C-alpha cells in the first residue's frame, strides 16, 4: 500500500500524433504575425522622423520658385493677300534692234533719260556688257589700291555688310537680276578687300588690274544703233505683268474689296519694253475680314511694319490710309501707303504679307508672379512740394528678391496672356505711384508661401 503511487510513462503525457502538426502550424503563424508588427512599427517611427525633419527644415528655410525678368517683344499682326498699285506708265520702243538695259530695276531715272541701248547683234550686246563690267571692276580695284593704306573700318561692321551683300547677291541671281547681281559681286570684292586689310593682309591688285586693262583693249565695243528713253521721271522696272493699268491710281484710297477682286490682266502694248513708276508713293490693297479690320483699327499707330516673306527678309514701313467697309460687321479693303522703293518692290504685284499692327515691349514674367499688396505713396504738388503724409495704396505688383529680403514693387501690365504678362519698365509712368517698378534682370518670385514685403528669405 505504501508504494501505491502511480507513475506515468512519458508516452502517456504526449498528445496523440494527429494533434502535433496542428500545434506546429499554430506556432509558426504566431511567429509571422509578430514579425510583421515589428516592421510596421519601424516604418511608422521612420515616417515620424522624416516628417519632423521636414517641419524643422521648412521652419528655417523659405521655399521660393523664382525667375529673371527679361526683355520681351510681341506683336499683334494681320496676314493678308495684297495687290500692289503704283502710278505706272509703259516705256515703249518702235525701233528695231536687240535691247540691253542700262538701268537697274528700282533705279531712279530722269525724264528723257536712257534706260536701254539697241544693238544689231547678240555679240555686240555681249561686248558692250563685258566692256562695262571690266570698266567697273577696274575702277573699283584702282580705288581700293590707292585707299588701302589709310583704310580704317570696324571688323564686325564689315562682316555684317558681307553677310548682307551675299544674301543680296543670291536673291538677285535667283530672280535673274543680272545687272544688280554684277554690282553686288563687285561690292563683295570691295568688302573682302577691306576685311583683308583690317586683319593685317595686303591689298595688291596690280596683276589683276593689268589683266583687265589688256582685256579691255581687246574688246571692240559699239555704241549701238539707238537707245530707249523714258518720257517721265521715276523708278525704272523692266518687268511687265499686264496689271499696270488695271486700277486707277488716283482713286487708290477709296477703292473697295470688290474693285480689287475684279481686276483683269491685260496684255501690255506690243512695243512696251519696260515701265516707269512715276511717284514714290505706292499702295498695298488688302481685302480683310471684319475681325482683321477691327484688329487694325485697334492698333497703336497708323504707321505699321509690313513684311513680304517671299521677296524680302525684313519689313518696310507703311501708313494705314483707310479701312473701306460698307459696315463694321462686314469685311472690307485695308489700304496701306508706302514710300519705300527698291528694285524688288518695283516688280511685285500680288503678295502674301504680314502687317504688324501693335507691338508690346517690356519685361516678361510669369502670370503667377502677380500679387496684390500695398506700396507707400507720397503726394506732391506741381512745384514738387510734399502734400500730406505718406499713405498706403493697394496695387498690383511682384515680390523681388533683394539680398535676403523680399521687396514688393508695383508693375504696370501692358500685355496679358494665360501664362505670362509683359510689364512696362518705365518707373516715371504716371500709373507707377511711388516711382519704383520692376527692372531688367530682377529676380522675381513665381511661387512661395506667406509672401509679404520685407520678409526674410534664405
């Protein structure tokens, strides 16, 4: 009885074999759950540290987006098809012979002046032209040789002139204006000589001069069998297009769009060999829509810049002398007058043109830089004496970074777009109340928080 204690065997304490896998699976899941919780806790702590760092950073530094105020120019323009009207008269010739023009297109000729010579053969024409070419080149080379020692020109100026003259030469050659092209070629020769001297070279043309003199002596030149003269003075043009007399020049400023659209080409007289533009003033007649007419009427000035892309790279000045409409709601005829003339303009008739009606120039900044704030204003009388005490006025302006401080300055907006504005840079403008405004290359705040005049920035 004393040893009645019951001893359990180890196997008796174990769970059935089928329950063991269940416990192992339970323990593994618990371990995974603990591991994910620790990771999430660590990430949360990191987020708090980053957020705290950002708060500390932004409390000590002002975040600003800035840009520089730069000069900018923008133009309102109207594109139209223009018909050119000039005061033209045919130059005729009833004599027989081969014509060689002695006047260039656009050249001023006097009444009774010679514009061409008549020759009996093509060879005589070639000899005449070659004789004149050699004579001109000889004169130029002789002049350059005698003046090269005392020549003093600016190299940059010469380079600009060379580039322009090369462009002129290419255009004249493309338009078959051989007389003008020959003159441009000689002018290029002179400019290249100037450049050679300026850069330390020598101008020795003795060998070329002797060659030209020898060739000149060998040419048997004829004065021809007659000449062609202009009855009136004006600007000569050798090209005829059949529209010379299609519109009445004296009624140019009262013509309508219907008049222009109805012009008819007429064959020039059979004996016409050229024409003379008798007056320096000529017209551009442009049919326009009602919207285009309104744009022109809203322009700053009656004087506009006209570009003719097909024939020239720059622009010419013209005056608006009329926008002829039957009513404001309908299209009409825009009439422009110009007194600018050259060989190219003496030949054109129908051209696509661009008319700059208004030009805005000033300092360009982003639209987001514009804010409302106050400036201090002191009033003065006509003698410059102060009136009353300085006072605050609410105006439109921008915040400019001066050193480590923001300064609010008033601006006058002269052009506004969705993305940018153009501001006047004139501090004396009456709309600038305290005589201080935006200046070229100022650093302007485009975006920033809690902006105000005098704010310290880092």
